[in-house]
C-alpha cells in the first residue's frame, strides 16, 4: 500500500461564483457540520437566502441536505476499495480527488441564485488546510468572495494553555488560507456561564490570559506559552472569540454581523 501522491493542479482561476462563500473550519468534532445546519436554519428564519455545500467526502450522516455535495463526485468507500487504502489514506486521496473536481463543483455552485454558500469542510482540518485541495477549491469557488468561520472547540480552549494551542492552530489556518477570519467558540452551551465569560475575556485581553496561565501552573512550558502568546499578539492573529451554540441557536446574530462586516462593511443584504 503506498502513500497517495499529491497531484499537481491546474491553477487557472475558474469563473467566480456570485455567492459569498463561508468556509466552516475547525478540528474534528468542533461542530462544523452542525453549525452549517443550524446557521442555515437561522438564516432562513431571518429571511436570508443561502445554500449549503458539503466538501467532506467522508461525511456519514449530515443533519442538512447539501445543495452541492462532494460525495456525488467522490466516494470514500470506492477510493478505499479501488486504491487499496486505509481510512486515513483514503481521506487524503479523496480530498485530492475533490480538488480535481473543483471546476465541476464551481460550475454547479455558480448556478445557485443565492447570497451565501455555507461550506462544510472535511472532518480533519489538515485535509483542507495543509493539502493543496483546500486552496484549490477556494480559488475555484471565488477567493474574492470568501471568508473563514473558525470553530474553537471548548474542550481545547477551556484551559489557558489549551487556549494558546488553539490560537496557534487558528493562526496557522489564517496564514495558510489568507482570508478574512471569523473566530467562533463553538458548543458554548457546554460551558457554564462564568467559564464562557472567562474564555471571552482571554480572547479580548491577553493580560488576563497571562495571569490565568501562571495560576494554572508555572512550569518551563508556561514561559514558552507566554512567548507564543506575545508573538501571536504582535502579528495580529489574536482575535476575539464569539460564542455560538448550534444546540440552542445562540450567537448567530453576532456571527452574521461579523460576516456582513467582512463583506459589506455592515450593509444588510436582507434589506435589498
Ligand atoms: N452541546 C452541543 N453539541 C454540539 C454542538 N454542535 C455540535 N455538537 C456535537 O458535537 C459533535 C461533533 O459535531 P459535528 O458537527 O459533527 O463536528 P465536525 O466534525 O466539526 O463537523 C456532534 O456530536 C454534535 O452533536 C453544540 O452547539 N452544542
Ligand atoms: Mg463534519
């Protein structure tokens, strides 16, 4: 069994779709697919038009019915059987195959008359972020009209050092994709109110995070965490997190307002 080789992609930029593309990214299980579903319901309840796109060839049971679905182009089971790959190798090969279908997917996306495409990305963040396939799909769908919605998992950000790890990871995602970035704290319903407030405060005030780091433990690693934090702050990737619960439909107004600021400087498309 051999490691799948990354193919070379034609980097010609395809025709751009009209919709604004929101890519939901985050670690496995951070709540991307659930948020795409819940955000679509919320947008529709506000009279806002959107479509959903699934870019995860390995998605098993989705709550929403994607308007555009990569599984119609790439079948993970077939990739495993035909290429003799295990589940991880097949995910990598399938991500590359999704990118090889980028033009076809973009052509379909372009036919939707809608304002927003809510785009669900593969479970494992590295597939969309570190293989060429993510950027290839973003280009095909129209890079100009794109933003990232990054989901920070409460399981990681609830400790001060975990919060730093999450900032490092989302900084990597920001560098890799170079797109406007909306920073979400997902599954906010799982955190008691004081804990939620503490995390939001850390995201607004790095000094509060320094203090919490030293309260947590003062080890040689703490000093490293502080150095990481200082550099993230100085390069401008340290951002406020916006709590969201897909379970309780909480926080979506704020995400939508962030989206509008990214694309319109605040103008509301629903008022057209
Ligand atoms: N309590 C709670 N659970 C959530 C929320 N969003 C997602 N989940 C759960 O988290 C798990 C992973 O969600 P999923 O959307 O599949 O994550 P993905 O891998 O990032 O697409 C599932 O069991 C979801 O039911 C939320 O807002 N609140
Ligand atoms: Mg998912």
